[in-house]
């Protein structure tokens, strides 16, 4: 079987390390090698727990080999794309590891997407194989149904393909909340680094049982589940429920120690103090903004202060996170992880001083034990190949600041800034005020075109089942915000439109406001 070698292959296939003061940071040689330390140390320890059962590291390794053989029998070769539209369960984990063993590029297609959305992602990356589950609506000869997949598990074994740390390994689709999703191509390196950084900085080991209820068709969740837990020698608990009762049941019955959820899920759990979350040592909140009031409410109900994160598809995954324990700073999204150098830049591309506000940009750390380990995304998949990104720090499109101690504050998406009469208004700043009002379940703010002002501020309110007094809400905002930032147009809905990560689909807000009319 041919080799697929990326640039900067580690000599002899060994892992890459960096050292500072005698301390070494070690990465696996490739994603295909990520299970090896746990296999050597405790092969019969649980690696994956899901609805269909539990696999030890030995069993996961065997199923990954079978998946690699099956994919090879379907004609997948190094550099081909393998897409999966599968539920959260054992099969998607085995298929991911199998694809990595033959040098394929992995991608997920969300089950909850509409048929047209699924088809768009398929057509964008042109996969060789689509592993099609019961909710896959893709129309393609590349689709492999569950029966075909099961039968192919007996295919002749495939020889491993040698890949370098900088070879392409996965495609992550941007959320598409403000436009068509883009296909971000990540290397072996950038998919392994988040797990290495989080395991090292949080002191995790084989007792880690990390639960995730977000869909594993999102590349970030593959990275934060099996790739992370394998580097700790722990167990990835793959949940098939996202409702409050289902999440709590999974946590209690599977002894989950770390759980990653969306703010809306934390909100629901905070309202249910009777639920048993006693096994948890950490709760993460990510995917969208986490109000400070939510931290306090969850802590009061369950005794844990949520660890707030800021993540990025282009990073990938977590860029900053609150440290272990209870420390946090108001309105921040944690501290920048050690392999990153994050700073604010002005519109001319000049780096600003710590604490100043501008567009956040991402680069690799140049000093200390994590120096030179991170590399930017390989680029975007377009027209049958990888289109490299611009040189220099990666522009996030987010407005924020990083203080001298590394605490990151996010203000808003750059493209979401509302310019009203020449004044900049950040929707997130307004949403944070509205979200503290007892009548508001969640708020989403956007700009609406205006002939004289350019834009007006509009707010869509997700209610808690009670009537909303917009006049009172406006007065409430004026106590916290300058008058020009207070919404002038209002609409109320039972639930805001969101994607699989819990992010509001902002492209739908103007239509909601138009249908509702102005208050």
C-alpha cells in the first residue's frame, strides 16, 4: 500500500516534542498512532462508551482496523475524503480511526441538517465514500448504507499508511450562521494539539470520563472526545441525548467526570437542582456566549462553576478556557491555551497592546514548552483541492481583547457589528444585558437597514412562556447601556433558530423581525 507523506514528517515516524526547562511536550506521530500508549499501558481499559456498548482500547483498535479495511475495499485511498452522516455511537468512532489509518481526510455531515444542506456539504468536498445513517438524505453513488458497511468489516486487512503531522486529516465546516459553510482543512497536528494541551494543563489521566452530547459529525467534537481522551488514557462517553433529562441520566449512570454542553443546556440543568450531577468535576460551556448569571445559577444548583470556553473552527476547537477549579473573570471566556499566541489587531493589521480591543488573531506560541508546535489550518477545500490561507496570524473575525495575563474577552463577530449613525454597536454586548432579565430566555440582536441611520438595533427575544413587555425591556437596557445601543425594533419567539452547536442562525433573524413587525 502506498505511503502518503506530508511535509515535515517526523523522522522515523516518531512523535514531535518541544522542551523548556527540562519539561517535554509530546505529540503522537499521527492520529493513527494516538491509541498506542493506552494500548501498551492498559489495553482492556474502557476507551469508548456509547449507546451500543463499551469498547476497550483493544476492541477499539480492532474495530478501527476493520473500518480501515472496509474503507479500502470501497476504493478509499490516501487523500480521499470520507464523509459520515451517522448518529453518536460506536460506529462513527471506529470509522474515524479507520479513515485515519489509511490516510483519508475525514468529514462529518450533520444528521439534523435539511436535505439541501447535507447535499451542499457533500458537493463541496466530493467524498469518495459517505457512511450513510438513517437520517442521511444525501443523493450520491458514494453513499454506503449500514448493511453494506457491516458486510465490509470482513474485508482483507489494510496495511497502515504513513502520514506526517502536517498531512491533511480532517475537514471542519464553519457554522454557516451568517452564510454558506466553508470547508476548513486541518492537519494531523492541529487535530492532536487540543487534546495534548488540555490533558497537560488540566492534569487529566486514565480516570478521565469525558462526556459529549454534541454530534460527532462536528469535527471539533471528534477532537474533543476520542482524540482527547486517548491522550489521557481515559474514556470518551458518547451521549445520544441532548435534552436535560437525557444528559443528566448519562452523567449519573456513566460516572461522567467532565461534560461539555451548550449554554442552553446548562440553563436547563440549572433549573433542575434535584438532578444528580455528582460525578462531575468540570462542566464546560461553549458554542455561544455564556452569561455570568448562568455561571452563578448553575453553581447554586449543582455546586460547580461552569468553565467557559472560546473556540474556533479554524483553530480548531478550544482557544481559551477557564482554569480548573472556580476561578473566572466577569465577561471573559477563560485564558488562552499555552500553544497559542492570541492578540487584538487594528484594521490595518497592526498588533495592539494587551487589553486593547480589535480583531482577534491567532498564531503559534514562540516561547516556552509549547513553542513552534501549532501551525495554521492547511486551508479551505475548494474546487477539488486545498486553497492555502493568507500568510500571517489567522484572522478570527471576532472582536475582543486579551489582557496581559491571557484572559480573553469576546465582544462580537466583526461582521455582526451594527453601525448606527456612525456608532459601532456589538450585538453580544446588548444580548448580555437582555439575557439577565427574568422574562428573557435568550436574546439575539441584529442590525436592520434604516434610510437615515444606516442601521437600527433589533432584538428577537426567546420567551420563558410569559408575555414580554418591550417597553419595560427597553427601560431595563437603558440602565446598563448607552441610549443608542438600546433595541428599537422587537420581536418575540418561542425559540430562536439554532444550529447543532447551539449557535443562533443569525441569517434568519431579519425574516423573523419582518414577520413580527415592529413594536
